[in-house]
C-alpha cells in the first residue's frame, strides 16, 4: 500500500507531498490542472520510461519518492532479500531520479538497483490502469492474458510450466535442425578437414621449433664471420704469438718466487693462477667450437626448407605460430571425430526433441483444461459484475481457437459479448462502445481484485464514456474493490468522487513568476465546493446537491 508520495521538479510540480491510506482515493481537478502529470510521476516511480521531458523547465533533474507498507505484499519480501535490502519495519522507500543528461537511478531503501530488478519489485506493489487501457480490450491478442490473470496459483504454475516446456522444446528442435544441417553439409566439410588435418599432421610440427631453426639458419648465413671471430679469439687467448694464457702463466711464476715476502703477493699470485686456468679453459673451448663448426650445405638447405614450410603453413592458417597450428590441428581432429559420431548425436537429439514435445503437449493440455474451467467461472463472474455496472442482461463468453504451439499454450482466446437480450454474441471490437469497454475493463479488474494480487490499484479516468447511473455504479464498484485493495482514481465524475474515502484536489496556481501544481486533501466545505464545481449549474443548487451526494455515499458505505 502506498503511504506517501513526494515529487520534485516533475512538469508543473516543483515540490509536492501527499499522504495516502487504505481505501478509496479520488483525485479531481480542472482539465489541465496536472492530474495526468501525477499519474506520470507515479508511473516513473514504478519503473516506467524515464522521459527527460518530464523534468520541470529550468531544472537539471527530477525525483519522485514513494513510501510503501509491505504488510499486504508478502510476495515482495523474497525479492528484497535477494538484493539484501532491509525491510524489518515492513516499510519500503522507492525513489527514482532522472536527469537532463539522460541518466536514471532507481533505489529501494537506499540500495541502487538495475531497472529490471527494480521493476520486478514494483510490479508486485501497484497496478496502473490508464485512461486508454480499456482500448486494449479491442485487441484479441490481449484477451488470453486478461483471462489468465484471474487464475489461481495452480493456474499460474501451469502457465510457467508451459512457457518453460515450450522454450525447452524450441531449443531441442533448434539443436536438432542445426545437426541435421551439419550432416547435410558434412561431405564437403569432412573432406576439407581431412586434407587440412593431414597437411598439418604430415608437417610433424613441434611447438616453438621455428625459433631454433631461425637461429641455426643465421649461423649458416654467418659461417665465415663466426669462424673468423672464434679463430681470432682462440689465437689471442691460447694459440697466438703472445697468447693471454702464456702471459698469465709467466706472471704466476714471477709472483710465486716472491709470495713468501708478503701475504699480498701470495693473494695476487692465487688470483692470477685462477685467471690462467680460466684462460686455458676458454682457449680449449674456443678450439672445440672451431673444430666443430658445421658448414654442411645440405643441413643449411634442410633448415631453410623447413622454415619455408612453417611460414607457408602459417600464412595458410592465419599467421599462426607452430603452437597455434597444433591447437588448430587438435580442433580439426575433434571436429572430425564429431562427424564420425554425428549419426548417434542426431538420434539422441531426435529422442530429446520428441520427449520435449511430449512434455509440452501434456503441459499445454493441462493448461487448456484449466483455462476452460477458468473461462466458465470468468464468464459468470463478469456477467455478475456487468449486472452491478448497469449492464444487466449482457451475455459474455470466452471463445477458444486452437493454434500452433507457443509459450502461451495451444489456443488463443477472444471475448464475445451480447449487450442486449436476444442478440447473438459478437466480438468486442465489432459492437462494444467506449462506455461499455470501460465498464467491462472495470469488471475484469474487479474479478482480478478478488484473487491474490497487487495491493494497490490506480484508475486513470476509467470513467471515460459513461455518465448518470452508469457512473454511479462504476464508482460503487471501485469502492467495493477498495475494501480489498488500496484504490487511487483520477476522475471527472462527481458520482465517483463522492464515494471516495479521501478526496484530493489537483489544481494549478501562480507563484513567484511560475505556474505550479499542488495536491490538496479536501474535507468539509472544501470537498462540497469541489463536487459542486464538477456538477456545474447554479452554485447554490450544486452545493446542496453535493451535500446530498456525500450524505448518501456515507450511508451506503
């Protein structure tokens, strides 16, 4: 139930606050006063489209906040728990902020939420029936949804089961079709894969071998330079005219002769002795490298051929290195293995698709049976409601037509009506007037209100196209709904306004050079004055009539 509403910078509303309670609330005012703006603000609060046009001229952002009592909406609590939103006091503060830059923020008890999760919560709190919503009755595509909405928990569970079964069946059929198409194309694909896999397999690639081959090739290309460098180094260290090793050996002998005279001489002799052995070892290593220089032209040609093969394969397979090409070979071999098992896979998928189809068929048949039972009760309840709404004698029927499998089941529904006795049932779109559609929609809402559902409902000028006694019974019907649900009704009819538990006036006023809209809770003579204004005519007579209407409403309810 909505406890309070606070609006900032929405159209003509710079700052507006209103308190609400249980029961029937009427909102009235002159045309253009801002009643629709109030509904737009609540729609925004509930997660409706964030239109920056709603932001008051001259302002950068707009905000709307609503406080809800969750005592009558236990279904919302698990969703709040999932988002770790505190609700110990059974109170939920929802807020929505939009900016001229196009940003929008949704919060629940201060916790920022994605719009989809926010809307999942608000959908359980309040239902808005706009002034043109009754026109949705003209489209038969909506009729099945209206019928299903009046079903109990078991019926709702069947709807979910059918939707899930249909999705599973479609997925199984899709995968089967993909595999069958794959099988049809398998011949050419398998031949291509076999050729490519054989080519990579025959290449006998080793991960990273191209780097070692490139190094070996560079050695062959620089053979003379390498030999010259090694020989010069060998001569300088070990085998030349004045090799370093020989000079170090001479230095060691000279220091050995005097090492007993000073510890420093002995230490230096030991160091040079170590360098001599290092030089001797380096010389022997250099000699070994010279003796083992590979100048085999056949090996050089072999290395270059191998590198050319790897580069050609690399270009063919997307510039990949040997490691990536081996991974690609593995993928090809797996795909080829998959083709070998394709017949078995298709057989398994055919069985899966058949089972999914059978599961859907059973669920759809159960839903069809449930709908037929529901339709009989729905027809009776709608006719009773229409009788209360001054449409006694109206016949109402739900007509089912089989259709192809869908997430909604295996049938469509159409509402037929015969407003007058003796007439044949005909589709709503052909014979129903605007006033009849409004009352029929209210009848549907009344039936739905008797089931477990959202605790708060808003009717935005549902009284379009009706007047007189019909307006009175519409008001009485909304008042009856308000015994079980909180009802907020934007109306232009005095009969409905007089029946409300709380009456609010929406009006424009001019202040500080700007036009503004405010919402005022009426009582006493102020409420008499507003209903008199709605009645029109002589002010004194209208006021007297207004008082009588309020007295009659008080007695009736």
